[in-house]
């Protein structure tokens, strides 16, 4: 017998803003890392090993969100 639970969250205004920033940064970082991997492979035929920390200098808004969320982007890529 399988049991499923459903939960609904009601975030505050500040939490909604932070969630929106986090999802946006994760989406941006995924696309940026994927594009860099593709471009590097086309040039050298080798896979690029990039990390989220490499992008924080060029894109300072990535520092505003949780680093573990960005690390999961790297794992999922």
C-alpha cells in the first residue's frame, strides 16, 4: 500500500522574491554552463569541467542565492 502526502506552502512576500531569484539564477546558470560546454566541445573535442563558482565573478547576482541550489544545477547538468 502506497501513501502519498500533499503539502501546500504559503510563502511570504520576501520568500516569494527569494524563490523567484533562486529559480531564475538556476535556470540562467544551467543554460550558461550548457552553452559553454557545447562551445568548448566544438572547439577542442573535450568536455569542459566548469563550476558555478567560475560564473560568480562575471555575474555577481549569482551570489544572492543559495550556493547549494547552484551546485545542484551542476549535478543535474
